[in-house]
C-alpha cells in the first residue's frame, strides 16, 4: 500500500506533467501517461490492482468530484450532502448517515461545485451565490455559498435510480400493497386527476412517475418540471423544464409559462412535477377544461392540508378570484389525493388515499379509499 507522503509526491509530479501538455488544457485520457512518468521519476512500483486504484484516485481528484466520487458510484446512495467543512452526509438505503469524509478547505468544495455546474453553462460566485442544476445523468444539484450560507459552501446532490420505478416496483419496495396499487392504476386508466402529497424526500416524484406508467400508449403526455426527473415509458411524451434568469436577469421561463405552452401542444394529459405557487391555478383550470387524468404533486402534511395548500397557491396567481370559486375549481379538478410519508426506517410509504367529493358544498369532504 502506497503511503500518503508518496501519494502526495506523485500527485505533485502528475500535476507538473499535465501542465506541460501542448495546448495547456490537460484531459482525462492524458492522466495514465502522466502517472507512469511520475512513478518513474519518484521510483515507485505498484501492483496492477493498486495502480488502477491510484489512477482512479487521481482521476477523481484532478478531473472529477474528489472524495465525493466514490459515494456517487455507490448504487445504494441516493443523496449526498456537503455541509461546508463540518462533514459529508449521505442517504444510503433510505437512512441518513455521516461519512468519514471531510474537506480540508472551502476552496476544495468550490472546485467540486464548479466542476458540476460549469459544463452546464451555470455559474456560482458572490453575485450569484445559489445555483440549481440537473446533471446529464438526471441527478439534481443544489449549491449555496457564502455570504448567504453561514456554514460555508453547501452542496446537495440527489441521485436517481438507473431505471424509473413502475407500479410493481413500489409494491416490491413496500411503498404500498398490491390492492392499493391496483386501485391507483385503475384510477389513472380511468382518467381521474390525482394529487400526490407529502413532505420533503417522502417519495412523491417516484410515486408520480410510477402512476404515470399506467397512462395509455395512445395518449400524448406533456410533463413540466423545475428540474427534469420524470422518466415516462410512453413514446409520445414531451418533457418541458423551467429555466432561471441569466446573469443579466433575462430569459427566465417559469412553470406557469410552460403550462400555457403545454395547452397548445394538444396534450391528452399534463403531468406537473410539483406545484409551488400561482401555477396551481393554471393546473386546476387545465384539469377542468378537458385534461382529466392529469397528475401533480405538492408538499403537505396530509390530504386535507394538501387541498388547503392548493387554495393558497391558487391565490398566489394574482387573479382576483373569490375563495369559493377557487374551492369549486379544486373540488372539480382534483379527484384523488395520495399522501405519502417517509418512516423512521427510511422507507417511503403511502399512508392515505382519499377521494375528493365534488358535491361537498363550500368545504372539502374526503372519503378514504385506503387509510
């Protein structure tokens, strides 16, 4: 096993070799030759297995995500959280745990963040200290740096499974039993509009994606998300993603704009990854004007609270509608609320499935289908 001192000397030699490439822009495929030259210079001989490990270490450190790279290669890790110099946490198999990884300086974390967002045309600096981005593999990246982060650079990477989970997968994983899933699949096929509610990281998007598997192949589906996570199996799917404003403050495209655009694309169904604001009213209007069977999610503590949140978000649309009119839109638009929670053991479970009665008068009346 190579010592830390020898590894440090090799790294300095490798960096020096890479800086001498003709165009001054070293690439990953030049690393093996630079490492071999450095080993000759430092008189280091390693077995083939250790050499491959050392090459992977330098590749991660010089071109990749440094100490985070092994975590992201672990299929059991779904989320990586860097809390400045205080440490690195992961969610592994649904459970939050602290790792032994610690960055030595804030600059190291900033380098990792830059390597993530720069290829995507995004930037993070003192003038733009917050960034959201989606990696080519679909992983979601969120980074915050000082002065708005008091803990130093904070980085969160949420990964997704190699393949989207379908209804049978949710039953296998214990999200719900087969009877509940059969009921929900039948509801989707019957074109009943469904709202999936739950807290942060409760599995709302995963359940939404699984339910969308039941949409017929002959239907045209438009998906709208802040960061594209949905992966539907149907062929006739159009995926739209919001865009933040540029450095000049122009070019922003929000969910409301995409919803209006989607209505001109002849959709049979609209799937909104999550409603957070005034777009809730546009979504409700779409559900009430010929786009039955549409699906969406919202943060809430329960089915009844989810409907109240929809009220609040619809009022944020800036249209002077009386509350009774908005409630009527919700009662006529949302037919089923699926509530999901994450249990202490890390599992995501559907805890309630409730039907919204359209003829409940001025208030909401929920009838539990599964509780």
